[in-house]
C-alpha cells in the first residue's frame, strides 16, 4: 500500500511538471488548449477520491490556471466544442461561478447552449427547485456527452429536498456513466444519506458495500463512516451483524477496529446491547492493532452492554448515596458511560417541588 501510494504521489508530481511545461508552451504559441487542462483536473480529482490526498495542492493549482486561461481566452477557441465542454466541466468541478457568468455574457456567437448555462447558473446560485425544472429536459439530450454525468449529479443534488426517489435515480445514472471517478464517489455518499433518511435499509447496505470497495481511502470517507454507523445502529433490528461484518471485513485492520468501536459505543448509547457486545468482541478480535486505550474501550463498551437494567438501578442508587464528587467521577468517564447507563432506563423521574411565593 505504501509503495502504491508513493508511486501515485510521484505520478501526480510528474503530471504537475507536465502541466506547468504545457502551460508555458501554450502561452508561447497562443494556443490555450483548455480541454487538456480540464482533463488533467479530472484525473487529479479522481486520484484524490482514490486515496492520493497529496493531489489536493495540484487540484487547487489547476483550478487557478484554468480560471485565468478561460478569462483571458479569445472567443474563437469555443469553435472547438471540446473547449465548450471543458468550460462547463470546470464550472461543475469547483470552478469559479463568476467565470461562467463572464463567458456567457461574452458569448455573442452563441457557442454555449443558453438552456444549459441558465440551468447551471441557477444551480450555482443555490436555486435547487428551479434547477431541476430547467435541467431535466436536457438530460436525455446530453446523456452521452462529456458533461452528461455532471448534469445527472447536479440534478440529483437539486432533487434531494424535493423528490428523494427521483434523486436516487439520477445518482444511479451517475454511477453507470462514470464508474471509479469522483462523480461516482459523490453519488454514492449522497445516495447513502437519502437511504439513511428514508430507512431504505437493504439499498443502504448495498451502497455501503460499493463505497467501501472503491473509495475507502477518499478524504470524504469520514462522512460515509458516520452515516454507515448510524444506519447499522438505528436499524439494528433489520441489519444482521454478519451483513455489517461483510462490509467491515473489506477494510484494513485499523479502520475495521475503529469502526467496530464506534458501532459498540453508539449501540451502547442506543440500548442495542447485543450489537454493542458483538461489535466490542469483533474489535478485540482485530488483535493488538492500535493503542492499548482502544482495547480498553472495547472491553468497556462490551461490559456496559452486559450490565442488566436491574443491576444498573441498584448500583446507581448506591452511588447516589455517596458524595457527589465520587458519583460524578464514577459515572463521568469521557461522558460516555453515564449516558450509556442512562439508556438502561434506570433513572427515576425527579419530583418537581413547587415553591410557594411568600406573601
């Protein structure tokens, strides 16, 4: 893994040198070749979600170079439709929205499709509902073009708060059109968010499986892990432990142990005792990976899940009879055990005392 990552970093550095050299030659010959720079940007962005985090600096550099070249480019370059597509891809890949406004305002020859640029500008301004209505009629027309997958991703993003089923359909089209790219990574993450919200358990587990297979080392994988843990814990009555383990087993030992510990913690807080115990045992089964504190946490979460409600009540009553400082010290470790014990429903509701106002 280290050798592969080292080679990818070296490859990104080589690409950066080639881009710099190509930019200098292009300026000398007055031939921008915008579409080639945008292809380099796409390659770098795909490399980032596949684990080459060092490519982030190159992404920022390319976005800046492309922005300058588009602003200074003569209108004649858009006679080449590849440059038109490149400008649209740039705008949909984190580019400067003001640059798209500039290009459209200077497009006296009608190189850009006004229907498409109007929809794109609405999206960049946050007008989601209007974006869906404007972009939906264009999807079939541009489906097989260079911008097709980007348009489906935009349509899906704009539809999330309007029609979640429709948004999932758009994201499926993105996955089919651009497998292994940053577009698929974004589509999978956003699909999982919808499936978590709408309680689509089977579909959510299938999405999680695809994400782990392709994008485990993405810088956005933390968002995926948060949603996956929430899905497993909230739907623990419908998600089998074996189904969860099948996905976790595709991770390296460090990430697997961390995820099992997070599941054990959240399950303890949610009162899902069986899931908490099994996740804690699974974390211990990963061996002596990680610091000793992780092993202690696994034992702690498993132990909390094994405490019965009756035992919890008896011991909390005894602790309440001790000094307040001792009680807080015994039940306030990282704030977690106290919360987990409260999930056992051991605390009796306090009586409210009404104080009469003195006349």
